[in-house]
């Protein structure tokens, strides 16, 4: 399992994450910022635990994000 | 009688509007207090300084508008990035809120923004991102906008031809007033034409045209011929970093060229930068109006401008005769440097005593200080008499509670810095 987090408040709406991993991210039509799909919301952060299948895409999103607001971690369960 | 009235009215006409950057409340208050006629700022992400630290939130528009209106300062919301389909909703939301809160105008470049702002009845100003360099383009944008910034790469002769044609051909904007020409007056210049640069996007996926420039041009580079492996001999490794624009020493020529709005760059700069630069240009514009603009005054303003962040100054392309002038060191050539010392803890208004808690370094009697905060703005002073933990002292150290006399009220959100000569320039 991996854990993905998105600090949406700081998103500048560049669209790269939604382009790379449409299964994980979508651009919100409401505020033009990225949304982490199926995530739970806590404060400024959106968090998602998902299976390893998405690891490569998630890491690619983390790498290309210009404002570095996407984090990806391994989780035990 | 009529003649006298006419003269006095004419004298009151502003020579040139001074427009200042506001990246946060500290800078906004500093700009207003230093004498700006208008301020420009971003809200949320769709502007050329999209990172959150240089922007306001939508909910702050009301307070910005109220504060500026109280001081008779115009408010311009920058909405000038490339706009994608997924941005259209937030564009509309921002413009609707700007209209509701009586923001004076929207600074725009994308046609979607221009079109919606006009349909919402907002005044539009054309952004530097549009790169306007001739009178026909001015005529085109006059269908939508009342103020148009010209390309920074024009000479003042070219600017004058455009302003003369506006007057002669009576080119008016939607407001019915003659189109006003705006020009960049001071601050960072970009190595690309009107900021249209893709270096940051190509190297770091961070688009300057979405307000996320990583400033590749401000780094050092070596140039190597891959075929021969020979390195090109360059006397300055900062091969793409232009010096900063400064026009204070020929501001009279800018006024003569018919420019109506002078823009100061720097939404990412510190509040004391905004205060110092706005104050200098305010005094210079007023001096031109009062016929007291002279060499001695220019020298004083130049010294003030050099005291805050700068990469060295040049006149840009306005005077036409110079080739690009390049910066040759890392960071700033500011003659002054600020060091963080303490946080605000209390202010005693009756006795005008400011109290701070020292959190780093130390502060001594006689030191020059800078205080910044979202409500206070920028205050510069010196410590004539210092009390540490309630007793007269010469030095306050980390952990000490210091008090000193200060005419301006300070707050718990304020930070106190010591101002010292920049050691890198000694």
C-alpha cells in the first residue's frame, strides 16, 4: 500500500498531475486546483491510501509538481 | 476668474500615477503609506506570482478594497496567466468577487479573462504578458481596456509615438476616457520578451506563464561546445541575468513621453523594499510636478534605492542606446541587510513604548531597526534608549524582553530586524 497526500491550498492548477494520473487526480472546475480522488480531507490536506499499482504514477506526479505539494509514502497496511 | 480656476485645476492634475506591488498585507500597507496611487495584487493562483506566499485569499478582497478606498488608493487584481479550461470557473468567481468588492480594475492578458471582465462591467487593464509594441494593437485592445502597459523592450521614442497617436486620434477605452499608457518603472527585468519564458517549464515543470518561475536565468552557467568540448570564454557566468530596471534618473523623460501610469515591479519582494522604492518614486514624481527634480535629489533617491534588494541598475531599453546589462553576482547588491532579532509582545500607547522578545542574535542601543507586520506594515527607526527586562541597558540578548520608545504602534504579529551594512559589499 502507498499513502498519497495533496496540499490543495497551494496548488497553482498546472494540470500535470491530472494529465499523468487521471485515476488519482482531477482538476476541480470549482476552483481550478487539483483534487486527489477518493481522498479523505483533513485541514489543508487530502489523503489517500491506495494499492501499489499506482506507485509509479504517484511518484511521477510528486516529481513534476512545480509547487511540491504531492507526497507519496509507503504504508504498512 | 475662469482662467484662474482653470490653472488651479490643471495644477492638481496628476502627472503620473504611481502603481505599487502588494504581495501581502505588510507590503500593501507599506505601499499605501509610502504614497502609492494604486496597488496591484494577486488572489489565489492565476497571476504571475502564483505561489501562495505572494498572494491574498479571496476572502481578503473586501478588506483590501476597504483599506485602499479609505486611503483613496486604486486596487488592481492581477489575473494574467495562461488560462486553461479548468480555470474558467475560478476566473469568473474572482472577477465576480472583485466587482462585488469594488476593486478598481482587472489586469488581464488572456482573452477569456478580458471578455468576462468586460461582460461583468469591470474595468480592464492590459498586462505586460500581451507584449504591446504598436499603436494598432493599442487600438485593438482599446475596445476592451482603459489602461495598457507597453512592452518593456520599447524605447521612449517609440512610447511617445504611441501616446501622441492616442491623443491625436482620440483613442478611447470603454470608459470613454483616452487610453492611458502604463510603463514598468523599477524592478526586476526578465531575460525573455515581456516575461514570456519557457526555461523554468522545460527544466523544472514549473511554468513562468502560470506564475511559477524558478528563475533559471538568475543562476551561473558555463557554455561548452559539445563537438570540441571547448568552453566558451565568458567574462560573466550569469549569462542570462539582467540587472534591475531603474528609471528614477530619467523619470522626467518618461513623463514627457506621455506615460500616465508608472509600475513598480516586486510582488515577491520584502515590504521594506516596497516602502523604499515607492517612497523614492513618489518623491521623484512630486518633484517633477513641483519643478524640484534635480541631480542632488536624484542622487539621494539612488542611494535609497541601492539600500534595498537590487541586482545593480540599468535603464532597460527605454533610452535606446544600451545593449543588455547583466548582473554578475549571486543575489542582491543591497547596501543594507536585515537580521531577524525579536517578535512583538506589547505596545504601551500612552508612553509610546514598544516591547519585544529577543529570539535570535542581539540588539544594541543605537542600532537601526526595521519592524514589519501585516497590520503595522513597515516601520524604520533606531533605538535611542534601550531597556532590557525593565532596566536601562546597552545590549539585549536572546531570551531578553526589550523595550524602547517608538511613535508607531507595534503588534504581536510584528517582527523586528536589525539593519546593518551588507557585509558582502564591504
